């Protein structure tokens, strides 16, 4: 059986978990946090999570994991059959992760964990986010899903990443950089899916458990 290793607060962990649930793939969850232990490095060379243990070996990048799941378990497809449309899904996921989430991550320590970042980093991150969000607006549809009328892997990525980007920018800069987009209605719609409800409940339960 597949083993998803990581922890339920991680947006990248939940990205893979949502795909497993959406496609009704049996799997086990193993709580693993980033580190440098020899056992962890033997499976994840950078000590990162999530990683996915399969019968053939371990996969360490979340996007590789979800595309493996799409290929290995073709039931309930989450990618368009048309090659160009599938490429547009991959393109949008790459954009969200490299040009929105990874950029906003520079201020997550300040936004969510009580840490600090330099003024230079705050300014640089704000400028990049503003520029990249303007480009993002030209790429998305929200009709009703992010690329049109089909729920895809792009929606999975959007659901786990966009709320974090919005919250972080609101906390750090006093303004949600995604405020002009219908993110709230979109996430509310996706929240009606059983997979999303499961992931949300598990995340909240994990957060409560670590507080004790």
C-alpha cells in the first residue's frame, strides 16, 4: 500500500493527500517532519516532506507524486485528456508554486510563526507578489474551477496554496494580494467536496494535538 509521509499542516502534503482521496486510492499516512536523520535522508535526500513510498521506491517531490498517481491510477482522472489542456494545467501549477507560493514563503516566518524577516526581504517579496499576481489574473478563469468547467490538479494546488498566500500578505502588508480574485467563494465551493472536508478536519485535529 502507498505510504504518504509528512504532516497535515503542510500544504504540499495536503496537495498529495487530496489527490489520493479524490481518486479513491488506498493509502497509509505516516507523520514525518523535516530533519537530517540518517533514516529520513535515506528516503528523502534533502530531509524534506512530503514523500511517497510506493512498491517500487520513494518519490520526493509533490508534483512528481501527484503526476505519478494520475498515471498509475487513471480512474477518476484529474488531468484533461487533451495534451494542450493538460499542459496548461501543469503550467498553472508551476506558476502558482514558483511565482506565488514560493515567493510568499519568504514572509511565512513573520506571518505565521512569530519570526522576523529583513525589511529588504519584505519589500522585495511585496513587489514580486504584486507583479506576479497581476500575471496570475490573466491566466485564471474561476468558471467555476480555476481553468474552466473541469476540476483538475490545478484546483488541488490552488486550494492548498492560494489561501496561504492571501493570509500571509494580509498579515504582513495589511492587504491580501489576491483580494481582487474570487478566492473566498472558490474555496468555499471546493470545501463542499468530501476530500477537502477530510483534509481540513485532519489538519485541524493535528494542530490541536500539537498544542497539547
